[in-house]
C-alpha cells in the first residue's frame, strides 16, 4: 500500500511533526530522492542544503537530488526509500512532470506501494486540480492541463491555508466542483488508500458541498 505525505508548507519548525512521522515511516537503509524542480534552477543547491539540514537530524543522511526527470521510469525509483517533491511554482512543476511523463511514473510508484512526500507545490499536484494554487502562483509557463495525480480521489489540496482564504476556496469550488482539503503551514496529512491522518499543531479543513469542517484526527475520504 502506498503512503503519501502532504505538507501545507512553512519552515522546518512548522513541518516538524509531519517530517518526524515521515522519517519513521520509510526505510532508513535506502536513499531519499529529492526533486526541487518547482523552484528556479539557481536555487536547487540551496534546496538540497535545506532538505539535508531538515532530515539529517532525523536519521535520513543519504539524499539524492534529481534536477531533471526526463526519461526516468518507475524502476529508477526502486532504489529510493521515498520521493520528496519540494515547493515552488506549482504550474512549472506540473508542466515539467507532464512533459517528461513523470506524472505516470509517480502514479505507478504510488500504486505499487511507494512513499511520496509533497511539500506545498509538491502537495498540490498530488490532489485532483492544481488551480488551488492560483491565488499565489503565476502560470508563466502557459500550463493548460491542471489535473493533478488524484491520489486523494476527488479532493484538491489547498496549501498555506488561512481563514481569510475561505472566499477564495468557495470560488474555486464553484468553478471546478471538487472538494478541498485545506492545510495550514503547521499541518500535514499522512494518507493511504484506506484513510488519512492529520498531523500537526492545527487542524486541516475540509470543504465539501454540504459545508466546511475542521479535522484533527483520522478520517476516510
């Protein structure tokens, strides 16, 4: 069974609970794969330094960075304990994944029991529709296909959630008709095909047709 970890974003202190849960859930004897391509290329090395500082104290000391996913297959992922998809511009990230056919690779990885961690933009693409990011990300790359990996069924993912985003989420729901899981920066979820567990210091918020509710424990989609 695949395991997916979605972070609402934020700094190392804000994501600490989810990061610790993630580190305990993966094989310590395999390297972690880090994909930073949602960021500008000149920030890749900074991203690698950041993730190293984040996970080395948690026992994950072998981290490999891919800055290009073209030609990669699901078999190339077999040597890794998990895939960590970092934050940045969500449109740019999904466009590169689509053009390199890496979305299909990640779906097969998830279906075959792989572990995937998405932070901010990396979390948004694991949901159904990435237009949840349009309030903060610019579609400068001209992406036209906004379908994510749909690992959470019909749910789209809203990161960096604050209460003042509620009208924007309502507008998104009216436009696209999908329910939303909204994650504050202090909050993440650990998901599988059977259930979802909220991890963090604040609850997640679920927006559905019959209203919105706060969730702070396990639930089923």
